[in-house]
C-alpha cells in the first residue's frame, strides 16, 4: 500500500508537458524529464526565499479584501469546506477578508470571460494550466508568480514531476500558476452489474482492456438486459476530457503534434476511433446524447441508469460515494493494444492583474498558506481528493480511510500521457470538439467532420500565437 505514491510519481514523470504562452517555434524536446522551457534559475542568495516578505508577506503584514473564484476541484466546490479553509487562513492573517464565488465547468469560463471584458476579474482563481497559463496568462491577464517559485519550492515540485513546473510556466518565462495537486482521469464501471453480466472477464487485473474486449463487455451487458451501457455525452464542454480520452485511446491516436503547435485528431487513427464510436452507437452497444454533459452522465451512472462513466477520477468516487449503492470500479480507457494513454490534471492558483499591489500581496499570502503550509498544505490537497505536487508531503493518505481508494488511483499514473491541454487555442478547441461529436452522431462523414474540427482548432492556435 505504501508504494502508491511511488507509482504516482513514476507515472507522472511520463507526462510530456510544455508551458504555453506565445510560441516562436515548436519546443524541441517533449520528454517530461526535459521540459521545453529551462527550469527557473536559482535565486541569488541575497534575494528573499518564498517564505519571506517578497513572496508571501509575514503574518499581519497584509490586509484588505480579496476575492477567490474556484472551479469545483473536489471539495473546493463545497462552501462549507472552503469556509473552514478560509477560517484557518484568517487565524494567521486576520486582516484579510476572502470572498469566495463558486464556478462550475458548464458556465464558469463564460463568467471569467465576462469579468475580463468588464474589468471585474477576481483576485484569485483556482484551476489548471489550460486556463491559467495557456488562456488567461497568454492573453496578459495574470500576474507573474515567479517570486513564489524559489529554488527550494521548484526542487520540491520537480522532484515529484518536472512536468508540473513546465505546465505552470509560459514560454516567456513567467509562472502564471502555483500548483496544489495533480491526478489521472479514468473511466469507471458498475462492478456488480459487470459481474452479473459475466463481463468482468474482459478487464485485465491491472484494470486495462483492449478494444476487442471492451466490445465484448458491451455485448455481454446488452445480452444481460442492460438498456443503456454508456453514453457519449456531447451537450457542451463539461467533462470533455472523458470523451476525448475515449476516442483517442481506441486506436492510439495523438491529439496534437509533439510540439503542441497543430491538432491532429483527423489522423487515420483518430478517425478510426471516432468511426468506432459511431458504429457502436449505431449498433446500440453505446448511446450518444447531445443534451447532456459529464455531470449529467455521472449522475446517470450513480443512479444506475447506465453501467459506466467516461468521466471519472479519485475525487468523483469520493463525491458520489453516498449516491452509489454499488461498487464503482475504476478502469483505464480501452485501447487496441491494451496500453492506454490517460489524461492528467493539474490544479493550482493564479492571480489576475487588477493593478492593486496590496491585493496581490494578500493573494500570495493565501496561496502560500493553502499550498505550502506544513499543516494546511496536505489538508488542502485532501480537499481536492487528488495527490500533492510537492514531494515533501509524501503519502498524505497513508493510515487514513482513503488509503485503499487512493492506492488504486495512484496505480493509473503509470499511463499518464501528453498534457496537450496547454496548446494555444484550447478554449476554441473545446467547443469544436463537442460540435464534432454531434455532427458524426448526426450522420456527417467522420473524416469530413474531423478535418473541419482540426481546421477550426489550427486557426484558433494560429490566431492565439500572433
């Protein structure tokens, strides 16, 4: 059981991430151990460390009102849990008033966009590099957090995964995210239902399976009388990492080129995967629904209306524990050779540039307390339901009731794949993706739809690069 963190770190090092800002040329090295951007230079000895005033003002040295907008990353979408965190922060910084607004993944991006246009952005936001770095940071809306990335902090994080640092850093050297946690996304099945249908035989002991065996499992479920096995949701961008991973894994396609400069899901492998999904839907082995997103799909799964979910992770299992009267059994996405490439997630904080130095100081104090405090830091990670980016935190779930569950999810880290989320034009890609799914399930030629999708994405990437 104690090996689960080592598994996580080993897998995490396989992620090939590049930092995204405006790129002059494609990065030349996509290996996770050698990020495209050079690591931050060690600060001169005379400069203050991250715990000193320059990075995080001392107790009582900051005051004022700051706002935090948080996407629902585990219990960071829970007002009671976040309220307790803020209360702990105020014990150390009593003169900082933190107002929190909770976003969701269906409307949150529109809220942030509207705030940017109106000049009413929050001070702090909790999300991932695809928004903080490749979107808002690349557009010049975020504060550079380089002073928080002192030598000790960088060493601690890169000892876990050099890929995390690369994802938080733009091509111009600015750090637009200070990370808290990371994880691997999977899919999940209803174990008891699979056992009743004699479909568990098609899943390997390491929780992987091939496309051939996935199809056999779908057929076994149908023969057992399951009306709807799984749903390819495409009503919006919510949880779209699940449908992307499903389509990409089937025949080992790549979402972008190695340098994250072009979108490539119209390749022969990508089109074959999309066609396979359409064929399964046409045959009644799967369903598609243009009226729902991942949150709806997960609820159908929790209600036992469907037998599997394509949008799952450690935090989801915890969140829906009270609603599931069955055993959620996490599995990798099926692939032709049985070796999956899973999507990862990194979450942390960014600070919008609102032109107020005092607010920036208060926001940095909040970030350092939540992410780095020896006591609060591990507890903050536990709120997310994921794993720490800091190696010094060790196995935060050891000896807890969550250890067994988290050991399972840590085992998936060995299959973490490319963090292509940081490709410029990401926001436009997300809309184009669910439109693509709607088109192919509506009868449009798969290759044509995939070509149009890639053209739309590449135009957005080109525009963002100029």
